[in-house]
């Protein structure tokens, strides 16, 4: 089971911390004309990096991706964002070498790049399988 978990006001020092490798992630928004059943997909990548980490925690064979308040690059698309770490900061999360508040904060302006993909047909959610 994969799910998102708010990181604010949590102490993860006792929790098994994990890193989730990513090259990008999507946020979805409703277009101006929501009657057509299509949603816009916004694909985010980290500027200057081929890949990055999503901070997570594990428990009993399950894991959660941590979220925080949206930074300026995400805010136009969603009110929250994943806790993202550049490649060099992954070990800091695993070892808590820095205060977790510093590691799990919103990304500053200009860190993320976005490419919007407009759906050309209604989204058929029945074709997606969640494991």
C-alpha cells in the first residue's frame, strides 16, 4: 500500500525512513471547462537533476510518501507537494544528519520545472490498476 502522509508536526526519528527514486511526478487539475471529463496533467521535474528523491517512511511492509505545504512552483496546481530531496540530500534523510524540518520543507521557487499535458480524451479511470 502506498499513500501520502503529512510531514508537519511529526517526529520521524523513530520511524524507518526510506527514499523513493523519481525522475518526475504528476499533479492533476480540472480544466476551465470541466464538463468534458478531461483533466490536465502537469509533469514536474527537478531543474538541473536527472532524478531526485521523494522522502518516505515505512511500517509493516507498507510505505508512505511524505508531503508538505506547496512551494511556489507547485502552488498554482495543488495545495500540497511531495517532500523532494536532491540526489545529494538522500543520505541526510536516512541518517537525519540535518533537522527533519530543513529536509522536509517546500521546494524554493525555480527548483521545479513543469510541463502541462492536456488530455485529448476523457480519462478512463477503470483502466488503472492500483496494487
